[in-house]
C-alpha cells in the first residue's frame, strides 16, 4: 500500500512555488499510482495554532502525480472558503498530504471511530428532496473535539442542509468510513530539503527569503 510521504509534500510545495514563478515544477520523486487524495494548506503566524488556508481533494482514485499537482494548486488558490494564498504567505505555510484507503460502508451513523476514520455522508434533504453529501478527513473530529453526533451534524451543515437535525434524519444517512495516511511538512523544512538535495534555496517571486 502506498503511504503519504515527504516526497509528496515536497512536490506540492514545488508545484505552488513553480506557479508563483511561472515555471514548470521539478519532476516528483515518487512513483505513479492511483489513489484518492487530499492536499491541505495551513498557515501559522508567530508560533500560533496553524489555521486552515485551503483543503481540497478527491474521493475517487487519481494518478498521484497529476492529482497532487492539481490539488496542490486547487486547494491553495481555489478553495471558495478562503482568498487565494499569496506568495508572501509561503514562509508561514505547512502542507499536509493525505492518501485515503480502506473504504467501508458503516452500519449506521455511529459506526466509526474518532481519530481513525474519515467520513463520507450522503442523504436526501427532506425539505427540498435534494441529494446532499460531504466528507471530513479522519483528523477533523479529533482536532475539533467533537462527539460522533456533533461530527455528523457538522457534516450535514457542510453538505448544505439548513433544516432541523433530529434522530430520524440521522438514521437515514448513508455513511462510508475510510482511513488515511498523511504527511505534514512546514515550508522551512521544504527549504532545508531543497537546499540539501538541489544545492540552492528555492527563490520565489514576491516572497521574502526564508533562510
């Protein structure tokens, strides 16, 4: 099984840096393969808790090289919840790459473990008869300190449901649980890696040097 690793995080940073510099990113140092994947960008200032700056991926298997290239940029520049990440933010960024595995149909909305499983929920909105769906990666519920029910309710809101949430509706939700491997790299680690492997610090148009 392929696991998320440093080379994938490096490639995501390479892709974003290349975008700002209007050049091609160096070829990745990992093999082809197809898996569902996510790219998450967070930003930490003055030693504070890293805050989400973008997170987008795919629940369908994608070629890893093209997938990480696409979603590194999509999550950084086109997550509708946030303004696009600017080059000057690079020194404060950390990148987490996730590869999703072990998809299973849950018996009910409580048939999963906090911190172990990510969730995909699907249900019909009773107010307008529209199918809705949403997902949270495995680390979300634990990070937020939510119970299972709070996680499900939050996912329903994320899916766009604005009506009342009660037990009969929760029981009608179809839940797919999954697991993931992930790897997180801060920009400073990326800079050190590039210097060690390629012999020069990454230069970015519009960004202060971080070395």
